[in-house]
């Protein structure tokens, strides 16, 4: 969450997560604020969620390997606005995680390709993100051109950061290598 706060310093971005982990507490710890003291009684010390947050949890209930129910709970934000904004599912993050596991052996479940040090795991994840965003066209981002033919685009092209699909060679020549890690 601290890394996410670097790009969203004022409040967390709208997010939907599974019901695992302690995202709720992490959001409050990272972006929450201690309320002003009214002068009466003990001053507050606990951080509180702020207005304008949009966060929901999607819990998938299974019986064996069969999905039986999907529960959507809005944790922070107006329930109707949050559901309309986020859609009440985790399909996008699940797809992102699948793509990441397919491209980066270090994040595959039950693998021998694990990273012994966090530095190398982060470097591999950054490389996977760069390759995905700059060199791989996504069919869901393609646009029809003036001639009616679909123009493939990468996420970087869709974001307006470049006007063409890069090659890995071009990516390697443009990216500044990180500082060498001393084990």
C-alpha cells in the first residue's frame, strides 16, 4: 500500500479485492487520518477511513471445486456508487494475476523458480510489467482505423505514452538499468 500511495497520495484508488488478507486495515493504516480533537475527553489516536473512498470485497463461496455463491460487500464508500464504479467482481485483477503468472515464473504457485531475495522478485515483476505494457498488444484495446481494419494497441499506446508497439530490443535500449544489488 505504501508503494501505491506514491502514485495516489491523497486517497486510495477505487479497488475491489478478494475477502482474503487485511486490505481494510492496510487502507486505513496507509491513507486514514486521526480525527480532530474536539477538546472534550481523551484525544483520538486511531486512524479512520475518509469520505470518498471506494472499496469492496468479493467473497467466492465454494463447495468442493464448485462455485456456489459470490458475495459482494462494500466496505468503504456509497454502496450504489461503489458497485457502479467497480462492477462487483475481481475479474480484472484475476486476469492480471494470471497474465503475470504466465509471464513471470517467480510468481507461479508451487514452483522451483522462486526468488531468494525480494530485490530480484521486484526486478522480475518490473520487467514483466514493462514487457506487457510496452511490447504486447492487447486485443481488448484495439481500435478500428479509418479503413475499418483493427489497429492493435499496447496498454502504453492506450494510455497515450507512445504511438507504436515497441520491440523488446527497443525497450532494453530505452530503460535505465537499476542499481546493482549488493547481497
